[in-house]
C-alpha cells in the first residue's frame, strides 16, 4: 500500500482515481494539487483528497504521482514532475492523447519512471463534483510504449489498474491516438454538432424539446462535456480527428444521397451495415 | 375498462402498449394482429396478447384498435380498419410520421373515429421480445389534428395515454413531422452514420473496439435500430430529414474548419454553444 499518492488535477478522472485508490486499499492518503484554492477546498470537502499542497511539496511526499489535467497542460506538468522525482518514484498520466506527450518527454533523463496510460472511462461531467466511486471498472485502459518505462514502474501501474477493475490494452502512442479518434473523439464531435443543429432550430420553435426522448438524450449527452478538457484533445489529435470527421461526413452524405434519390434500397443497405455494430456494442 | 382491444403489430410499441393497458387495468384482453404466425406465437408466449386473430375478426370484437406497424403499411391498414368499424369504435396509431397518414385518411367517412398519436418512446430493439412493462412513462405523446376526431374518441385516447403516464402535446401533423425530424429522426441518422464510420475503419484495425467506452456506446446505440421500421419513417419524412441533415452536415463542417485552421477559439465557441443543451437534457 502507498502511504501517499499525489493527484495533479482533482476533477472527474483524478478525483475518481483518488477514490478508487483508497476504496481498494491501494493508497492510504491522496494529496491533491489543484489550479485554484476553490477546487482544492471542494476536493477536500468531498473527501477526494486528504490534503492539498503545491506541486513540489506534494511530489516530495509521494511514491506515485498521477497527472489528470487537460492535455494541453499535461506536457509541461509532466516535465516539471520528472525534473524533481527520484529513481524510485513513479509518474503516470491519464490523458486522452498520447503521441504529443510521449514525444515531448522522450529524451528526459527520468523518462523511464513515467508510464503513459489512458483509462478509457469518463462521463460528460467535470470538476471535483463529477468524481464517483467505482469508476473505471470493466473498462479498457491503454498503456503506451511500455518498453520505454522501467519494468518495476510498469508492473506497479498494471497492478493498480487491474485492482481498480480495468482491462489492459497495449499500443504505441500513435496507434492509440488513431483508435481514440474513432471510438471516443468523433462521438464527442458528432454530439456537439447535433446539439448545435437542434439548438439552431430551437430559435424558431420554442416547443421543440418537449418531444425529446431517450434516443435524442443518448446521442446528445456528450455535448455537455467541458470544452476546457476537449478543445486541447481535439487540437492535439487534430489530424486523426479530421480523418475520422471527413469519413463521418462522407457517411452522412450517403444517407443524404439515398434520401435525395428516394432510394429506399440503398438506405436499407446503409442501415443494415450499421446494424453490424450489434456485434460490438451489446 | 375495455373488454377487448386490438393491437395491430405486436412489436416494441404495440407489445409494450398491450402490457401497459393490462397493467393499468384499462383493458381486460389484448387481441394481436400480426404479420406472421411466428410473431403471433411469440407475442402469445410472452403474454403480450391473449389471442391472435386476423384483422377483421379482431376489429369486430374490439372497442379500441391500436395500429403500431411500420409507417409505410400504416396508411393502408388504417384505411382498411376505418372501412370496417362502426360509429362507436376508436382507432389510433403510434407512427413516427403523421402528415402523410393524416392526408391519406382526411376524406374517409370514418375519419372522426381515428385519433393520430405518436407516443415518443422507444428503444433500439424491435419485435415482440422488445416489449417491456412500464414503457411510455414520463414521456411526451403527440396528438395531431384533434379537431378532426370525435371528441369522445379524443377524450378516451387522452385518458389512456395519461393513465399510462404520458404528457400530452398537441400539434398539427406537419409541425409534428418537423419536430420529430429534429429530436428523433436525425439522432438515428447520425448514429447509423457513426457506426458505419467506425465499422469502415475496423476493416483495417481489429482492435479498435477493445477501447470503446460509454460515450461511444451511447452515441452509437441507435444504430442497432431496425431498418424495417426506420427506412419508411425516413422516406415519409424525407424533406424534413434532409433539411435537418443538411444543417447537421454544415454544423460538422464548422468543427472541421476550426480544426483545419487550428482555431481553438472558434472550436471553444462551437462547444460552448453546444453546452447550452444542458438546459434541456438534464
């Protein structure tokens, strides 16, 4: 069991990770590093962390440092943390993009103490209040470039994720970013765009949302997600996201063409193909 | 309480309606009219209906006839039923499009015994096995052109939907179809297209779905829906669906432009606008 772990960024992911670590008896105490005193106070009040400290003091007291902040600030913070750790401490991140980070830290003398991870769990909510018990369970966690980390660090990180109920998947950073664009990032873009489509119409029609049912709620749910988290993800992974977005627009155009031509046969074919998703999503 | 009601089409909607009618003590017996002997047998085995009969025999024994079949066959079936009912029987449908149907029956001598309704509830599953207890509760039910139905028929139908827990919304048929395109039909198209986007990629990458999490499942869930139900809806409501689809593609293009230009500010603006959906979807 860890005496102290540091959580840099105590929001949805960091807060839920802190809870899981204590719930599973993996860590005794969680020290939070937060951007503001207000979020430190809320994280303390919610019992996510036991103490709030500045980065250096927190790292000095911890065997494990978990970085769970927006991906645009992850690189600098990771470099700062690597600068001040010793050869026993372990650093890992939870970011939704991996290639830029792995490249940026590649030549750091402490690279081997870092493990690049992406636990594939989340909700549309953010901040300390969004943290929940039992997060991560049954979901996939990607570990990237494990060969670039010390094996003791990898083993420790693997044990932690397994104990909190995750299934480990190994990938290089580039492949991770492509996959994430397909199974996570594009879902967010379509949901944001769908919300804008319908909100645009609402300007003319007050009553439109009286009718909104479960299907609409389900496809538009992710549009509630926090831009502070997602803009940096889309920007860092923009080439992959653009590829998938272009493919998605071209798939939508096929539906459009089938409707314009009143081609029910083609429309049926497109939908029957989409039904194959049953194989994957139970 | 009704002694007998007829359910034409005992699938997701018709089966769930039969259950609700019996659960709430509104009907004693449900007679099913089905396309095939196999679905009649399954509906009987599942306890959705108490008897299966051909259309004419079923209608002759029933005070209320509920038509819940794909919208392309609803028009003919409704006309057939109106041809054989008396001045006391009540007919209603549950279709996702209303304009074509209302137009087609406008001049029928029994038009006033018909109430056009759309209970806005559903799941991605279909057939008798998809029917559930407690469906419809807390959802909106649209009643169209109530002034064209006899007031006793409207009152009876209103009472039924209220008793099964629905909130009534009144609209003309054209307005209904526009609204349905925005809050239901487009969600299905985006979900089908998203499934096709990702399935296309899967041809190259076996592992892609190992990473699929809750966000992906939520946005792609509707892609499991039955083309036999949805193709006729899209075809009947094609002009409205095309309008919304064009708007949706243009919203997606804004995301594309912001990424291509690496314009984080514009991207943030698009996402903050989408966040306004929080007001509507709790």
